């Protein structure tokens, strides 16, 4: 896969790409990442990339010309229809679809990504109309620019590319399985009075797998019950969740009995 990032702040994007997993992924040839300064495609002595909005109002708008020229240079003229399958031109914006693991997995199957980091009040609408294939938000909050969102997207996508993580490592990720991940422990066995659950030391791989699955179900039930409605669950999962719900219901009723037993005020 090749990823091109178009930004007014290339130094903000480059440093994280030189670190850790991203660096390894590039060294292993899983991905090629090019970070470009949008100013390089701006004309005139001052390389202006933004201008005041027609009709008035606050803030500045990214001009269309540098972005169209960058797109033509990187992907060829003609826009998405001419670029063909497997090429996505992404705009990071709070108005986009909210990014999630499913979108990361889909993007990881593409051949080329160009990520345009939005800035200021926005981007001239003609860029959206003629170039952008996907508008992506990383969450319901507003950042000063699209650089951090671009890095978030790149990180989530690149770790899914073949050869970046150990075989199967991404399969248990929170969200890939449709559930949140359960707890993990490493040595020492007891730390500050907190012991590792015995089951993890039992050597019984079947029992350990079952316990891990149940912990993932519990954590998802507690923190993100909405995910359980869409997660692929088997009969054992459903029986386990039903039992947890019954136990909790019983505990709640017992608590209410205890309260009413104290008499009214
Ligand atoms: N630019 C500013 N805020 C953003 C967000 N939440 N997601 C994507 N791009 C943005």
C-alpha cells in the first residue's frame, strides 16, 4: 500500500511515522508513506494555500488549486473515476463518517490512500465535489487540524496490513472480534497484594480460552453493551450472558429486600 498525506504541517505528521510500529511497517515494505507540504503546489511568491470565504464570515478556506494540482500529480488527472478501484482520496473533517475498526479494515484492503488534512474553517467545496471519495471524522470533538486524525487513521490501517503484526495478533483486538478485550497479566504472579487469576497459571488451554472469552463478554457488557447486539455470539456466549444477567437481577432484588427490611423513614 502507498499512503500520501497532504498537509500544511508536514513536520507534525512525519515524526510519529518514524517511530515504533510505523517505522517497522515501512522498513518491512508493508507500506510506503509520503508526507507532502501542500504549499509546494501553491503558486506565487507567497505560496498561498488559503483565502477568505466568499459571502463573508470568520476563518479561512483552503483554496482548490493547490489541492487539485497535488491530486493530479499524485494520482493523475480525472478524479476518482479515472483513478479507478483501490484508490481513495480521504478528507479528515469533523463532518465526516465516524472512523471505526470496520473502516480501518476496509481501507487496509485498498491500494492507495491520499489523506488531505483539513484546516481552518474548511476546504473549498469543489475539492469535495470532484476529488474526495471519503470524509472521515475520528470522533465527535473538534481538533485544530486534520493532522492528528490522519495519523490515527494511518496507524489503525497500517497495523492491519499483512506482515506488520505477528500472525493473528489483530484478530483478538477489541472491536475486530466485536467485543472489548479482557484483562491481560504478566509476571510477577503477585504484585502489591494483587494476584494473577489462578486459571491463567493452570496450563489448561481450553479453560483459559473459555475464561478469556467470558472476561471479554463481561467487559463488553459492562462498558459497551451496545456492541453485544452486533457481536457474533455462540450458544455458550449467550448462556453465559444470560446467567450473568440472572445473577445481577437476583443481587439487585436482594439489595432492595435488604433496604425495605430497614423499614420506612
Ligand atoms: N478535524 C478537526 N476535528 C476533526 C475530527 N474530529 N476528525 C477528523 N478531522 C478533524
